[in-house]
């Protein structure tokens, strides 16, 4: 199928690999947020994509899931507390659409989850803080929804 635009290697981001970055605090922008079903089908989570903006590893992407409905009361309680921290960090008091999160700038605490069950070690996010002077994100325009951030 013919593409509706031309891509040049000099204009596209380079792959940074998939090895985990070091644990620590990073500044980041939320570049994706989508509600998904749990594997068992009895719950929901928000898959949040963070793009690191500094102090190092700029451009690297880290994903983290936030339970919003779960058959485990404890998992749901932890997930909702995490969602609260994310919302407060990006200046959102009421969340009605995951698109409200996109564009939010914040500090995230990245950890390394050890390899298990056939999966390699990976990064996870387990801390959120507001950036000094940050503003609530502006949701993407309807025609921009679904486009990768670098194409907007």
C-alpha cells in the first residue's frame, strides 16, 4: 500500500534499544494513555506511555500500567492511588478521558523489574511528582488522536 507521506531516515527518531534504563528520577511527558482489558477480562487498566525528557536518556519510552478496575481490591486500591498521583502531578483534578493525560509533563521514578516468567528485565514507574511551574496538558485535537507524537 502506498504511503500518504514520505519518510526520511534523517527525520525519524533512532531506536534506543530495549535495555532498561537506570533506576532513578526522570522528567517525562505522557505521550500515550489507553484503557485496556486485563488478561483475565475481569478488569481494566490504563497503559501509560512516558517519553523521557531528561536529565539523560532523552527520547526513551517507558510504559507503566495503572489498574482502575480489578478483581483484587488491593490491586485496584494501589492503582487508583497511582492514578491520583499521576493526575496531581500533571495538574488534572477530574479525569474523564485518557487523552487529558497526553502532553502532561512530570517527574517519574523509574525502577527496574527483574526478569521473570520468560520476560527480560524491564522498567516500571512507581513514583510521580509535579514539575515546578508545569501546566495541565492540552488534549490533542480530534484529527491528531492516534497519531504518534512525532507526527503531530
